[in-house]
């Protein structure tokens, strides 16, 4: 990023400095393409995952007048907002109690379209529970009906192996800061030939699909983070740290850990202790020097009950007591132990009756 800032040139300029800036952008584009098994020319850089999702959804639906958007409560608010803004017809798909898209309900919805074009929005892994979704299976069902699939993979790049061809999707959105890159930069990959129109107009940058001078330093940081995480060498270590936290908490408290029996992101834990309100937990942990979230971390400081847990059939009282604890590349076993110790101390103060047997 510092190298890109030192260049200080517009990557659309033809002079030497401009070519140097362009090299930063194209090197990062190639790194992303290699990481996802795609082509560099099919990648558009954006200001983040929110814009990448909006470009895929609104930019595609402009060209599919008969589309019916299929989505579920798994989706991030950025995806839900883009769907709503598109004005397209919608059909919500159910979740199973395990927090996975209900493929039977998806199949039923596809049969009921009456010849209209299905456009499925399905994230790769949920940002709240960490549960990995059956993207390839769902995409196969949609392709059989000549439909299209958009996948929000903001949570999974740098954490899980991704191959856009094997997943069978048509669009995939990414966000750099989710795996150690800078904030304020993302990307959209789209399958060659998939319908896509720009939603931002101007100078024609990014193959005229995303006008505006590229964030060269941010894109450089995006590419560097991809290169560092390309081999996924730290994934098992992060999972061990998450599992240590969960084991310590479960050993002393009657907690529910959502998605524990499902495939999950390595660093995500979503848990609840009935009677211990989410907002109380967030504040108590913050006072202990531990940062956790209730629901999505992108809700502008709001604490509200999770649509995902509600759609999974989790009772309101339990869903209202859920928090998300995330571990990442910089986390240590000591961090997980401090988080568990801090959470248990706060829980014993807030819900002492839950600990009577153990004391």
C-alpha cells in the first residue's frame, strides 16, 4: 500500500507513473483470479463487499426483466437492500434448523416460477453463524432451470478454498478487510457472458462496469493480503483457538452454540445463554477488553435480534441472547482463554441461577 501511495498516479494515465499504478491494480487482479480459479479479466474492483453485491444484483437484474429473485434470511443486509432496490419479483427460501438453505424449498420454488428466470442470492458462509452453505448444490438446481446465481463470499475469501467454476455460480462478491486487507476495497467476479450493467457511470474505468478512479493503494493491499493467505496455512490454528473458547465456555455454562455440528468458518462462534441479553454481553465484554458482536457487525452499532436465528426456528428468548465471537489471523490461544474467562464472569453475574449446579 505504501508503494502504491508513493506512486501517487492515476492508473488510467499513459505516462510512466500511471503505468506503475496500473501494474499495482493488475497484479492484485491476477492474485484474486488465481485464488478463486477465475480469469483476471472477469474481475471488477469496487469500494467493498456492499458495492460488489449491489453491482451484481442490480447490474444483472437490469437485463433480466422476467427475473424472480430467490433469497433467504441468511443474506447480509447489503444483499437484501440491493434486491429491494432492484424492484424485481421475489420469493423467500426457508432455512433448516441447522442454519442451511433448505434445498427442498428451493426446488419447490423453482418449480413454481412459471417459466420466469430464477436469480438466486446465496452467501458462501453466513456472517453471523459461520455456517457454510450448499452453494454448488443450489447452483446446480438453478442452472437446470436456466437461472443465475450470485454468491456473497465476503466471509470466505482467505478462510476457505474457493473455485468459482466448481461452485457453478455466475457472480461472486469479496471484501478485503475480512481477511486482513484494508477497509474500503472489494471486488466482483462475474462469469464471462453473464448479464451485467454498470450502476455507477462516469469515466469508464474497470471495463466501463465501475467508473471512478481506482483505489490503487487499497487494491494493492487487497492483492497483498490474498498472496499472504493463498495457502490457507493459518486456518487450522484459528479453528483450534475458536474450539478452545467454545470448550471452556461449554464446560461451565449451559450454552447453545449455533451450527456446531455443521461445517463452519474456522474462526466464528455464535452462542447464547438464555436470560443473558445480547446487548448486556456486548457491553460486559467490552468493559473486559474483549470485542464481540450481536448479530451482524455491519449494523451501525445497533443490537437487534438475528433474522438468521429466527429463520432457524430459534425461540425469541434464546435468539435475543446470542452473540458472535470471532477469531482471526492475529488471535492466540491466550485470547480465546481470556474471552472465555471474561464471558463466564459476566454470565455468572447476570444469570447466577444458570450456574447453581456447577457451584
